């Protein structure tokens, strides 16, 4: 874990996710018909963007000065500042629960119905864990062995 970092505030994490959801919806609308697929891929891999200065950060995390870091011992990928950076696999695992909801949200009618039945309850569990889990790890963080910290 990076030196002098601390567990991210849950409100800032939710704010970052809303920024990312706006990016997803914007990409889906602007680049339709391939936009929904691009938005979905962003939702899964945003924390491993191959963009300089975005180590472990989606656009939302970058704007709110947060970073997802790997907690795996001996993690080999390192960002410019020496912090354990996320791989595409890490990003996929940690964003899979939210990605499922995003996927259904992008499908009109039937997808929205499935989102209401599966996606919203999953998001409630994610937010509950974000607030109540000892390290603030939501389900995706546990699956990928990651944590979000403030910069």
C-alpha cells in the first residue's frame, strides 16, 4: 500500500462511481450503437486505464483524488509513484459486481427489469459493505484483493 495513504471516504467513493456512471452513459449515447459496449468495457476496466497519470484510477477516482490499490503480497505491477498498480484482471474482478448492473442498465426494457431485480439489490450490498466492512472493501474489492485509498 502507498505510504501516507488512508482508506477512502465512502461518500467520495460513491461520488467517483457516479462520475464514472455519467461517463458510461455519455459514451453509450454519443457512440451508439457501439457506445453501450464501450461503456460496459469502461465499467469493467476503468481502474487499469493505460493512460499516463491514471494508475489505479478511473476518471471519477482521478477527479476525487482516490486510487484503487492491490493488497496482494508481491504484486509485481507498480505505478509511477511506487504504489501497487492494478492489472486488467484486478480491475475486471473488482468491477464485476457493478459491471453486471451497468450491463443490464444499458439494455432497454428487459435489461431494466433485470436491473431492478438483481442490480439494485447488488448495489445496496456493495454500499453496505463500503460503509460497514472493516477496511471499506466492497464485494469487488474482496474478489480482487484491492482497496481504495485517498491520495
